[in-house]
């Protein structure tokens, strides 16, 4: 077993196109692309908000001294 060759990948691709059709694959690709863009946007917004206000959420810690 040598692995997956280019010819095998082309045959698999042709079968997928025959099963689903080009319109279905095009809409699936568009949906996947928009999902990835939304994920990247949410990650960048989360990073900027985390960098902007890390100290605002922290409360000062009070030290308690016990006298024995």
C-alpha cells in the first residue's frame, strides 16, 4: 500500500461532484468560508478586549496579618 495518489484523489473528487452536484458544493464552500471568517473575527475581538482591560477586572488583594 503506497498511499493516496493523484489519480485516486481525482477519482474521489469526481465521485463527490457527481453525488452532490456543483451548486451544493459551492454553497457548502461559501458557508464554510463565512464560518471561518466569523471565527477569526471573534478570536481577534476577544484578543483585543483581553489586552485592553486586564487590570480593570482584578481587585486588589488585602493582606491579613494574624497576631498570636
